[in-house]
C-alpha cells in the first residue's frame, strides 16, 4: 500500500520551533512551582525537556512563550522546577521535548494539562499571578512513550498549483483521531513534519507504534495562531473514497 496525498492547492515553508527565555532584564515578580512526575523511560535521542508557559493559547508566535532556561533532569522519576514570571494571566503550561536528531515541533508537547470547560468542552489549565497571588503551583504527568517513536510512515505528496504568497508552513501530520478544534489539532497529534518545501515531496514521518486514524497535509498562513491549520488533503481509505484511512503500525515497521 503506497501512501499518497493528492492536494487541491499547494503551500510550503520551513517551520522551526525556538523561543526565548529572557523577556527582560529586571527580576520577575511572580513564580510558578511545578512538580513533574515522569512515566516510562526517556528515548535514547532525548536532548532535554523544557517547561513552557503561554500567556495566550494557542500562541500567535513562539516568541510569546516563556520557557525554562535549562532542561529538566531526565534521569529521575520526579523533579520540582520553578519559573519566574511577570504578573498576569497565563492560558497554558506544558512540557516540550527536544530531540538530538530532529528540530522540535508541535508534536513534541509532552504534557499539556486540560480542564473541563462548560462552554468550550476542554481547555488548557491556566493560572494568574498578581501582587495578591504572586505564586502558583501545578503538577504535570508526562509520559515518555508519547515521544518514543519506534516506527515510521513513508510516502510521497503530490501538489497541484503554486505556493500562496502568505504561506507560513506546510506540514504532514499523523493523528490518533480526526481533530475538530484548534486544541484537538495539538492534543491528538502524534507526529508532524513541517519541512515540506518541494513538489512532489517525499516524507518519512517518525511515529509511535499503534493506531493512526488521520494522516493529513496541513497549511498554515502568516500571522495565524499556531493551531489555525487548513486541511489540504488527507490519506483516504482505498475501499471507501472520502473516508480517512485507519492504520495500525507495528513497532519497528516503516509503513509505505
């Protein structure tokens, strides 16, 4: 079975994740204390894991984020970390995994705690810091298996048409379920490659063995939120055109 995506429009750009920890020279008055409880074993290609705090979620740009200056220790079952922040509201907190082999991307969010919301269903857990409440506390439970990618998907994407001038990025992404909201585009994501830059584009997407229920090519315009993706095309079930194919990937397998 050859995995191919036939797309109605074409767009591509290289998307590189990077955010700055220094948002000013003066001391920050607020503080977030985080206890992290790891599950599983870190992959051998782990470079580090960093605490990320987002004033707005989804963020419009990576430089809006605050992050820990150094990686958390990865050789422990649990660790406490502290990050100093300005007073204000923060929409989300997460842990971001960095690999020794590939650039970090949106699929490398290792922990993003969610809370039930009466209007939005689920939303990230946020917090507020002020002169009356200068410190807050949260627990995170990252599972190393999320980034232990022991299999891969390989195929070729064929585009029809030129790149839109307002392209920020084009990507191929694998999902555990079909996403219906900006939040689900992040929480359901299992792997993503933002480096689509030619037509046709041959990809090899590292992924954790298990089920993939949606393999899709995404486009992101300039000045959009990082989860404001447009779907360009998805891998369809050969027996049921128009229906997303469901794949079951074994450990060590390269599915083509």
